[in-house]
């Protein structure tokens, strides 16, 4: 066991939290999700009036009805997010193109939902890797949507091959600016990026409202909306209506691959991760904490901006007030779920996308409130943040940290 | 009479590791029993079993000949066993009395704390055992040595008869160590018994009545100080002969490598920490910087390595001014730095060994082509260095946090020594390491010196400074109070200088004549 001559610096609770998140094993993550789902089902059951009615008949009726409610909740969630296999079969047999598209709609809609989550999750993950807590993703999404939309309708006469990347770039730059400002403040003055990104959110919300009611308002519309973007700025849709699956999903995957490469295969990524893991050692090793902090915040903001631009260019085609209902905040949760690793982020973005998309169908079809899904997400996160609970429930062994203190490797202990 | 404490066949397994293997140990009333072993030998595990923090898998504990069930610390306290942890368990903003009574508060009627009564008890204990602690002082204001005495009072307050002291000297200055030994001696004279855990050989011979050596979870042997020598104990601890006295040739000095003129540096509290310091270090020599911790050494090193901007003065490396240079510019001039706090500055604990071995060269070829990191080259480099520097790690992709302190330090040494360097600034290079690792690092430092590297060795360990340095500068309150020839240095002279006192001519003359005698014989 190693002895230091002076007491070690105690990490603060946020650092401990991050440490736990990044070092908890995937098995804990998986079990946390499963446990969350089980508890979510329980919750759906005990909030349903039918179960109580059934309990009045007999105890077993009550249990049976509870199970039925939980079952119908999740089967509605499944058919809502992936699709109804029965319908798919019938549609395929029938051969009607529209019916087939309708049958496959839930699956592709979930992918559409996942796309902004991928961008947003990457944004948060890049920040975390550099030791920065970017809570401003929501605001950066709004700004990215604004600049992306502007490039979409104000610039005309370009071919799609140029217009689409240009509009995405504008979205990226808008978000990047919104991340750059708190990054600069953090690097130069030490101002907490947590506080400043929250403040930047408010500025972004009010600023985009102003833009929608003023300079960017479509004069032909009564309500505050931007004009519709040019056809050349629209992201390619692979299928006809009602499927909205568009090129943005693949762009998101490509960006995730790029971020993976950047973080783990380049010297700049090495610097970013070093600054995030131990800023003292980064300084000792001659890295510029200031540059890394500023650039990482700008990149993080830019990725969030892409989430906003992607939604406009791929789904909505114009910007309306409050278009992003909490993508940015969900992104923080899913980045943690994905352990701030691009692959993990993509997987958890898919999970969140499918849950969100399925939840809407679930509410429509099974009458289960959509909030159950919010609670489910919160439960999963809570279990991941407190792995001790999961380890206790499933009798998993304590994480490696404790055991290492007792290695008896002879030389040097 | 039965011994006050007896451990019989204590065995403790951790997954994959036998931490304690049928350990027997007896503690007689009124003795100081030293438990000696390298880091990871199982000393701390054994004591944690005794103190009830772990439960043994096999074996039994007897207190005064009676079998004792110790399942948690409260059982240990009830059995009269107390522990002074290496990291003190004190609340700085509480007074001594408040800290001592915590968990065992005296109360007046109505549940109010009776501080006066507790303070009296603390005063009584302090006087009885000559601990010299003011019950009403705030713990945060006390020096480390006094804080340790507060921990001792806590145990005596709870009527402990057996005191376990876990590496008690690690945090103390040489003077404080002397004082602690006096207190320990006095405590056993008053009928207390002490288990003294350490890996420092000199201390064991100085203050214990009996010595038990543990290696790899087993008791290697028990001996008396009069039958033992540091060499013998070191061999028992490590399992092979260890060179405690490093052999070195006379320094072959070359050109001036590091030139420091009138340097002034502030500490984070904006007080002057380095106050007009000037010195030079030549190629092929070791300049030792001695001094009690906190006399400006930390700030001096940080200024030399570019981590702290000096407010005045000039630093040049190889004729180039580096006063305001960045750490990277200084590194690129051929300067290496073994930082004082390896875990805070020197390593990224959550990164693999391979990445830590290129922490300051990752951007240069062959480890990078432009922006692209060359992962296979990084791995190749780490495989070489792990072998060359004998870093004990399961693999090069293991995170550094999983390595022992000695091996963590070897990662830093390997990294810094693997590039061509002209200047090495080593700050507390062997802090917290065991005999084997210390021997290794010392050998490497002297090797570098003989290759013509200029070395600045900052250390609070006097033995280390005396052994390795060609010249020794002693820092006291931010100034270099004197620089003496390494061959003339002894603990007496350095001790006086460290306390800010210039030794008189006689002391120097004695050191010189002693030296000549040695040369003659």
C-alpha cells in the first residue's frame, strides 16, 4: 500500500461523481438500465387506477392487472419505438408502399429522434473529457438552429452539395461562438463555466425569441416563425412521407467517428484528455490549459449547434419558438450514461431516442403518461451515479479500486 | 505474565492476494515493538485487522491472554487498542479538546457539552505524558508534530494501553522525529505499549525494543536492535542484499548549465517564498537543496521549471534566459523535472502507463506525425522503457493508478531519463518509497550525473542529500543560508543550518578532521 507523506487532496463531489461515471463498468450500466425498466413498469402499474380496482376484487386480480399494465406499457413503448411486427407483416404482404412506410414509421422516427441526441451527447462528452461541464448545450442548440436556418433561407442559388454543408457549418459556428464565450471566460478569468453556460442559455432563449419575432420573422406569417429554408438546404430524406428519416443521422454517426478519432488518435485529443484528467500534470507537461479549455468549449458548443441546425435542415425546415424541448439537458444525462465515449454516446442517444419516440406512441395508444419515460431516464441515471446500489442488488464485486491497495508484487509493493 | 497482546496465525486473503499469511506477533507490556516491512508487505492490513477495520480469515487475537473478538474499531477501543493513523483524523476548525472529546463527549445536565471538564482531562493527560499540548488551541493552527500528539491524546483519553502508530514519522521534520521518539519512550515508561509501523531502518534501530520484519505477508523474523544493523534489516525486508551507501566517483564538472541570479518568487498567498536566491549548477554535479519543508524549495523548483513566474531575478539554462519561459520551452532545452508531488503533477493517474511515458513528448516524432498520434510507436516506446527501467506493471495499458508508489515514480524517472537531458530538477524523488526503490532511484541519479547532467536535488531527507550531493545549499526562510561542500556535510551542520543557525568554526573543523580520518583509514 502506497504511503504519501501528506494527505492527498480530497476530490470534490463533482469529481467523484465523474470518476464513478467513467469507471463504473458496462455491466453496471446495463443492469442500471434493466433495473430502471423494472421499476418504471412497477411505477406504471401502481399509478394505474385499473390495478386498484382489480385489488378490490381479489389480491391475485390486482397483481395480475398490475402485471398487465406494466406489460401493456412496455409493449406500447416497443411498438411505438420499433414498430408492430404484425402490422409490418400485413403491410409487406399487402405490398402497398404507403402502408409499408407507415408500418416502418416508428423505427425510423426513433432514429430521427436520436439524431440531435447524438450531436448533443457528443457536445457534452467533449466538454467532460476536457474537464468542463457544459450545461449550455440547450442554448447552443438554439443558436446553432438560428444560424443554420438563416443560412438555409437567406442564401439561395447554391447547389445542395454546397448549400447543405454551408448551412451545417453556420449552425456549427453559431453554437461554437456560444461555447467559446464561457470557454474564454473560464480560461482567462477562471469564471465557472457551469454558471456561465447556464447564463448563456437564458441569453440564447431570449435572443432567439427576439430574432423570431423581429429580424428573422417570416413576414407572410402571423405567428413568429422563420421563412422555410430553401430546398437546396434540406437534408436528404431517404423515404417519402410519413417517414422523416434523413441524412442527418448518418452525418451524426460520421461526426461521432470523427470525435472518436480526434479524442483518441490525435495529439490534440491527448492534450484535451490530459487537461481534463489532471490539469496540473498537463501544465507540468507543457500543455496550454488555456488553449485547450477555449477550443474544447468552442468545439462542444459547435457540436450542440449542429444538433440545432440538423433539426431545422432535416425535420422542421423552419424555426419556431421553443423548438428544442430539452434536447440539451437530456444530452447531459446521456453523455454520462455513455461514459463520455463517442460509441457510448451513440448507443445511449439511440436508447433515449427510442424511449422518447416510443413514449409518445405509448401515451397515445396505452394512455400511459409520457412522464413515465422521464422518470425511467432519471432512475437509470440515479442507478449509474450510485453504482453501490446496483452492486448491492446484484451482488457484484466491489470495483477494482479497493483491491489494488493490497497488491503484493514484491519489489516496491 | 501473559503478553498484553498476542496475534496467532492471522491470515487475510484478498482476491488474488494473500495479504497476511499466518502471522504471529506478541507485544509485551511496556515495549516498543517495531513492525518493519516494505510498502505492500502487509503491515497495514495486519494493523487494520487488529483495529477491527478488517476481519481476519484465520487466526486469533489475544489481549492479556484472553481471546478477543475484534470486529469493528469500537471493539478494539474497548480492548484498549488505539491507532494513530498516518493521515490524521482531526477537524482543523475545532479546538484540541473538541477533537479529543469527539465521539465521547462529556455532558452537563440537559445535554450541554462540558468542555471545561474535558479540557481538564486533556490537560492532565498532556502533563502526565509530557505532551505539551494546549487544550484550547485550534488544531488547524498547530504544527504537524503537535497535531500528532493530539492524536495520541485522543487514544489516552479513551484509556488505550496499546498504541498502534502507522508510519508516524513520515510527516515530521527531523527535530519533530526526535521529539516523538522521546514521547514514545516516555509512554512505555508509563506502562503503555506501542506497535511502531515503519519502513525506515534508522528509526527502528533508534527507538524500538524489538523488531519484527514482514515481507510478502509473512513474518521473516524477529530480532533485537542490538543484534541488527541497517544492512541486515534491509536485506530481510527486501529479500536480497541492498546497497544503502551508494558508491560514487568524484564529480567531473563541466560548464555551467543552470544559472540563477537574485531570484524572487511569490507563493500562492503572495508572500515572498524565494527571496533573492543565486546559485549555479555545472554539468556533472549534484547540487543538493536541503531545508525544512516550506522554506521556499517548492516555489524555487516551480520557478525553475516554468510553472511559476518569478517576480524578480534571472534564470538561465545553458546560457539561454528562461526566466519567463513556458514549461515546454524549458523542457525542449533539455531540462527534466521529477516533481515533488508525483500524483498531482507528474502523472495522469487515469491514463495508461504508455501514455504517461510520453506525457511531455507526445507531440514530437516518432510519437506524432503532425497532429496524428502514432499509437504503435507510443506502445513500442513504453515496452522498451518498462523493461529498461524495470517498471512492475501487468501491462503497458494498465492505468498508472493501479501501480505501487515505487513503480509510479519509476514511470516518471523512465520518462524524464529517456530523453537526452542536460539538466535534471528532482524534487523529493524518493518520498514515500521503500528501500528497494530508493536504492534504484539513487543509482539512476548518480548515473545521470556521471553522464554529465547537471542535477538539482531538492529533498527534506538529510541522508539522501548528504549521500548524493556534491554541494549542498540549505534554504531557510526563502534564502540560501549557506552552501557547503557535500563531503563536509553531516547531519549536525545541516540540522543547524536548516534551523537558521550558522555553525561555528569548531563544528566545521570537527567535520573536516573526521573526514580526513576516514580518508586516512
